[in-house]
């Protein structure tokens, strides 16, 4: 007899008929002899409706009261589902997050789970009942010692389910939803999206955080960290769905469930070179032409960034193996003057660089990790030539001379054992496809800080100011061009962040920017971010070029580019988002 956690999302309990169908499915599992804990979301669009109600009373509803309101949605579903089960003759008991003992931090609206008390659930299971738990909610002790209701963030019922499964040592967690499983992209935008039978947790973490709403990224993070078998499948059919794989052994979650050590490895790759281009014309097709010329010359580039710049030109930079540097410089220089800009672009090449990366699940969700990394390096006077962030990695390109010192500082700072330090890139499996899925995120805004002094630690200070306010940056790109300010040479730092955090970011940065004459935060226009994800990317040359070509052929201009090892993200105008997603999906032949 196994213990299973089954989670049913809002779409699976959207009306009473669906709720009864869920009860019937749970009954079957129970009758097959398994113990079952069910986690449910609020019915249908209840959470959206409650949010609308709150916003019609207050433009910025107080977070505590909003949590109180939103948590009520799940309380309705657990009571009704428990009744429906009892109607079918199945013993069942409903429990709120507080009754179970899902203890979270006190951050309303985005609380992380600290630990889950399992006695009450285990007691009810031992009595033969199905336990029906309210997803998305927990309980926290406030600063003055009172118990408060918290919520985990939109889509957070997935996280409740996976966390409960990890705390109970369940055999697996099954997420039931309105699609057959994880697909190559969102079927609402691309009807030909295909089901993936398996996907690694690392790939899924990227996809989920880049807009694939089918799973809450933090649920994937927990499954990965505790080696918990996780399945996504349809509540409308018996199709087996998608299995998420992680190479960790399963272990039971205890205290600091979601707050365990966020960094589990440090990687150093030496002998890197960097080619930086400035004044590259800002029109569709330029990134594709450059990338294609490099891959035709047999040169594999690693990280690529393109930052947004004023005027009609961009900066672009990419890293590659040191031995390819001169050839790459010659290839791109030969294109200067042929790409149609008002002036030839400027090419600079840098050798003797190293790429240093911190690895761990959910790094973007914990902005303090990147901020501490940049600050540690900045305090030691180590300049960052390039930054690349992803859900599972934050990388900095630094001078090779600084690599040994940087490695020691980060190893100590993040308390890593020698076995967690890798002195070369972890090889990828050749058999893994370069692109497994593509995602679109229209919830991000683009912003840049102009005039960040060009000294070590300045970029770190920007990230720190934002991370202190719990604002996560993504797609961080530093400009190659410098501008003159009263403090000397300064660069621009462009990034994307959740749109609802833009105003808070402005306030958080104000005191810092006041200290830098000429520095200011410039919010960008409405954007969409399209991303391609695949674990096979590092060993498949030309993947980025293919993505840029797909966008160019669809006439879509790329405003920003940021890559990490297993993903490529492009920022485009918001109106181009869906067309961009379709074009990329098609170009990687993901439609069956
Ligand atoms: P639930 O109510 O079950 O939590 P969600 O709406 O949160 O369901 O998530 C399911 C939806 O996620 C699907 O209907 C689909 O439109 C969307 N989606 C986005 N990207 C993907 C993807 N890669 N695979 C499957 N579904 C996706
Ligand atoms: N009901 C919550 C929401 O709509 C949580 C969830 O469905 O996962 O965001
Ligand atoms: Mg969901």
C-alpha cells in the first residue's frame, strides 16, 4: 500500500460536475488500496474573482487582508470535495493549511514553506480517511507572535502538494490539470504542442519560471531537491502524462523545507574568451546573421547577451573557448559594414577570462543569492565582464587571474564542500534534444539603470538594493558601451523583472541612484519574453542562431538577448510575443 498525494487545480474543480468526477477518481485510487492525500485549488477562476473584488475596494489591497480573502477560495473546495467523497462512501476529512500545520514565513502573498507538521494528517490516514488539504495557503507567526494566514503566491497549490508529499515521504505526487501533461509549449497559443513523456527537473524549472504555467516553479524546485517522483497528467483522461525526473535520491523533507541551502555547487570554466560588439544595427535579422556566420565557421558560442540601448543600435557580446577567439573576431569583423547600420560596429575581443557559476534550484526566486555573489566579488575588487542568470545557475565572467581568489571566496561564502566544487563544465548528454520546450512570459517588464559607475561592486549594489526588497531580476545584461558621468565612465544595466514589481523597484533603487550623479532608472515599453529550453543545448552548435533566424524570418525585432547553458531568452515587443512563440516552436520542429 502506497501513500499518494494527488493535486487538482482550479480547472479540474471548476464546477460541481467536475468536482464529483474528481471525487470518483480519488475513490478509485483509495479502493485500489492506496492512502491518499488530496490537495485542491479554489474552484475555477475564484482566485481571480476574489482579487478583482479586493481591487475594486482598494488600489493596493493590504497584503494581510488579501491573503485572508484569497485563502477562502480553497476552503470552499476542500469542504465540497470532502462531502462529495463521503457521498460516495469514502471516509474523508478536509483540513486548511493551518489545521495541517503548513508553517510558512510571514511574507504575505509569496510565503515560502518552512516545515509541515504531519501528525494530524498521518492520524487521519491511519483511521482510513482520505485527507483533503487546502492548497496555496499556510500559517505563519507574525512579529508580535500572532498566528496569521499566508498564501504562497499565484499557482501555489502545486507547491503545497509537492511539499506535503516530500514531508510525508509519499511514493509520488500527481498533479492533475486540464492538459495531458507538460507539452512543448502552451497549447492555448500553439494548438500543435506535443506531450513530453519525460522532462528533467532542471529543464522544467526553466520552463516553469519562463512562463509555462502548467507547474509552479517552486513545486519543481522541491521535487528536484528531495528527489520526489512528480507526475503531471489530465484530470479528464487516463493518459499517463509526463514524469519529471531528477537524479537525486528521494529523502523526506524536514525543517527549512523551502529554505534549505539554495546553492549546491560551484563551477569554474577557464580558458574563455569574449567578443563584444557595440553599435550593432537594431533591426530584425542582425543577431541571426552574426550567429549563423559563427556557426558556419564551426565556432560554438556559449553565453550570448544583447542589451537594449538608446538610439538605433545595440550592444552584443558572447563568450566562447579561448582558442576560437581570433577566428570569431575575424568572422564578425568581416560583417561590420554589411549589416546596414549608419556606421560600422565596433568589435573588441578579450582573452584570459573564466566563467564562474553558482548552481542550485530556484536561484532566480532568491534574488539574494546573485546579489551576494556579485557583492562578494565586488568587495574583492573583481570586475564582472558579463552576467548570466537562470533558474538553476548564476554565472559571472571574470578575469582568469581573479579566478582562484573568486573560487575561494564563493566556496567559503556559500559554505560549499570540496566535492561541490567542479573545475570544468559538466558534460551534457549528446542524445538530449537542444530544445525541449518553448515558453512565453507576458508578465515581465523591462527596465534599465543608466549610468552605473564602472567600478567593481556597482552592479552588485543595484542587485542588492532590489534583492533586499525581495525583487527578482532576470535577463540581467550589462552594456558594452560606457557613458561619461561626473563619477567617470559608467555603463547601463538592463534587466527584466515581474511587471507588478516595477514601482517597488523604483522606490528601492532611489536612495542608491541618488549617490551616483547621472544615474537613473528608465522603465521600458510593454515587452514579452520568449525562451527556448533544452538540456542538450551546450552540445548542439547553432541553436541560438536557429532561434534568432526564426524571429528574423517572422519580421520580429529582438530587443534583448540573454542565455544560460540550457536556455535562450529573447525580449520582444509585447504584441509580437505570440507570433514569436509560434515561430520558434515551428523552427525547432516541435509540432508533431
Ligand atoms: P490548474 O488549474 O490545473 O492549476 P493551470 O491553468 O495553472 O491549471 O495550468 C494549466 C495550463 O497551463 C494549461 O491549460 C496550459 O494552457 C498552460 N500551459 C502553459 N505552458 C504549458 C506547457 N508547456 N505544457 C502544458 N500546459 C501549459
Ligand atoms: N487558487 C490559487 C491561484 O489561482 C492557487 C492555485 O490554483 O494553485 O493562484
Ligand atoms: Mg496551476
